[in-house]
């Protein structure tokens, strides 16, 4: 297994642990894999792999770059509400795994 594949596997395991901690009992493996694979370009930037759930600027970045651009949801209030709800749901994880955060946003907005 390559070094990057090992890092991705570890990152996915961390995402699964945080999702379970946030109350997700049945995780859609395909959806999570998609989110984790999208993070492969960020593997060298530890800060980019996590979401600061208490930082309004960070949540706005998630809304613009993920909810609007990737999910195609332009409703600002709906996107902000989803970000805040996910941040609250993941409050027990100090460093919120971005793949897990995006996974929960996608599920809330589906």
C-alpha cells in the first residue's frame, strides 16, 4: 500500500469514528469513500483536513465551496442551517474530520 493510500485509510477510519460519535449508526460507505477520496489532494495540509466548527468564517467557506459548488444548493439559509446543525452534531470531536463533516452535510441536505 502506498503512503498516500495508508494516509487515506487512516483518515477514513477517523471519519468513521467521528460519524459514530456523532450518532450515525449506519454509514453509507460509498458516500464516505467519495468524500475521503476528494480529500486526497489535501493530505499534505493537515489544517485543510479539518473543519473548525465554531468559526463562522470556516462554516461560510464550507457552505460556499461544498454546499453551493458541489451539492448545488444555493439557498443560503438552508446551507447555513445545515452547517450549524452538523457542527453541533459533531461538537464532541474537537478537530472535525472534513470528510465526515461533508458527509453529514450531504445527508442533511439530501
